[in-house]
C-alpha cells in the first residue's frame, strides 16, 4: 500500500515529480466562524456609529461565504455587491480599490473576463494573518469611502483580537 501511494505521488498529474518536491502544505491558518462573526460585529458597530446601514460579507481564502449581515435599512441591491467585493479581495489577495491599478478600462475588462467576480469598487479588503490571506470582508450600501471605513473597522478589530 505504501509503495503504491508513493508511486502515485511521484507520478502526479501525468508527469514525474521529484521525491524532494513538497506534496502538502502544513500550518495553513483558517478563518473560523467565530472570527467571521467578530468581523461582522465590529464592522456593524462602525456602520451604526456613522449612521450608514450596510451589507457586510465575510468569506474564506477561496471566496466562499462564511458570514453575512444585512443591517436594517441597507439596500437589497447591495447584497451581491458586498459578496463580490469580499470574493474579489480574497481571491485576488488585494483590496478591491487597488485592483487594476486604477485603470478603469483594465478593471472593466477584468470584471468581464472574470464573469463579474472581480471588482475595482472599494469596500473589499483581504484578511491577512502572519502573511497569509485567510479571507476577506466586503461592504456595500454606503458611499465607497463609507464602505471602506466600515470594512477597515472590521479588519482592525479582528487584528487587535488576534494579537
């Protein structure tokens, strides 16, 4: 059994793999449900403080939903936008406002080729712990500056709790 498994590993993907090639990743940090809820709570507190009801999404490193909140008064049309911002930030490993280097035409092209899964609209911020992107938060329903401020409040509170 052991030899068969080793032979399969050495011939992974139809090509020979060196026996010194790393076959697994260890010590990968994961965002928990409790962590996602802490981000939602801190972001919601900021949104309440500035009197802007928001839709807030938290996703894992692959962009899959972990937690979501639509505050009373937040626009229903912002639900999908908040999720897209979070997914874009997690999958692209950068804040959405930094996508495409500010080049609007490049951002539009990127959005189209990604089937609208990547956005340049501010309000999506990756969650980084020990140099690893473990997820992202996406906020929508206010102005871009309000969305960014609410997302940053969630990130800052989360990072303070992780220290």
